[in-house]
C-alpha cells in the first residue's frame, strides 16, 4: 500500500510541479511581452527622432544648395556688369 501511496503522491507532485511551471512560464512571458513592448515603443521614438534629424539636415542642405545657385547667378551678373561697364574681366585663378 505504501508503494501505491508513493506512486499517487509522486504523480500528484509531478502534476502540481507541472502546473506551477506553467504558471511561472506564463508570468515570465507576460513580463517579457511588457518589456518587449516598452523596448519597441522606445525604439520607435528613437527612429522617429532620427528621421526628424535627417529631414532637418536634408532641408538645410537643400536651402544651402538653393542659396548657392542664387549667389552663383548673382556673381555671374556682377562679373558681366564689371566687364561691360568698367572693362574689367574677373576670372578664377
């Protein structure tokens, strides 16, 4: 009878241990899912910030390019006026 009680007790304990293990795994899964979600949100914010920085940089470069084109045309006109009115030719060395 003692062998049978040991078997029942061992079977019962194994079942309870399995139930506890499943509860622990579920709890760990929930914690990991929450942390993963928080990390995902933080990564999304970081990517958004980088995108904003890149957009700002690209806009500054475009503004610089436009200003350069305008200045180049203005210098060309100044050179033309100097050549036409004063007879002075200005060239790059």
